[in-house]
């Protein structure tokens, strides 16, 4: 499993889709992960505008693309980028960085990527697991 930290700095509610690559072939897709992020308030970083998203499995650890969507009072703004071959600038951006920040320039949704410290989210209990007091 792999992880990406997503940060919404658009000033608007954001819907993002991570497109997961099947193994290491950009022509094959292994599914998607969709997330919703509120805008960053800048006063507190725990406002939900930053999330660590798990995706893929032991074999499907690369991204094939990304889509970001904003709904702005009846107007939808989106940006979708898809990797067509390995080693391209987009492929390197998505797969050599673990943090993606989203921005809005009053025209389109932009994103940048960087390498930062990312902690895996706490594991969710498996179905049927219960907590015990001892």
C-alpha cells in the first residue's frame, strides 16, 4: 500500500480522484480513490483540508493520473491529468513525491507535488475485531 498527503489550498471544497496504475504499466488502471477536502483555513492544520490517503496494494503502488474538481456556485472547474508513458514529467511528479497541494487561480485547479514527511493513517480495525480492556 502507498500513501499520498493531499492539501487543499484552493479556498473551496475540493473533490480529488487518484487514478491507480496496475503494476508498472501506464496503459493499465487498477482503480481509483476519491476524496473530498474542505478548504484550508490556515488557522489550524487539523481542519480536514489535509488528509493522508492510502491507495493501491503491494503491487499497485504508482499513480496513473489525478483529477481535481471544484463546484463554484453552479460552475464546475476541473483539471484531469493522465500519465501516458513512464518517465514523463507528470509520471515523475506523481510517483516521486508523497505530498500533493491543490490551488485555484480563478481559472483552473492547479497542483504541485513535493516530498514531505507523511505518516500512514491509523489502521482501521478489521471486520469483527473488538477492543478489549484486558
